[in-house]
């Protein structure tokens, strides 16, 4: 039985996300995510309650959360791949 001396690791092409680790768009995108997260907290903190919660308010909050999560995905994916 023979074993390989080293595993061949996959190589990811991340150029669709950013030009490289020094791409200024990374910082810009992270600043945007931080701002959006702060705005989300300010908008919804204390408004998501069981009593008196309307379906439209919850739907709007979930839509805003999804948009925030989507914006965060690009820099997070780049950092972890």
C-alpha cells in the first residue's frame, strides 16, 4: 500500500469576489456591512415582540436581515476560502 507524501489542496479562483487581499473594496464592503448592521439594530431593537407583532413588520425585518446577510457573504466567503 502506498500513500501520497502530500495532499493536493484545491485552488480557489476568488477573482469574482475581489482582486486580491489588498483590494480596497474589501474594507469598503465591510464598512457597509457594519453600517447596515448598526442600522438594523437601531431600526428593530425592541420592536420584535410576540405581543403586537404584525406580519408585515416581521416580513420587513426578515427582508432587511436577508439583505444584510447577503451583503456580508462576499467578504466572509473571500476570507474563509
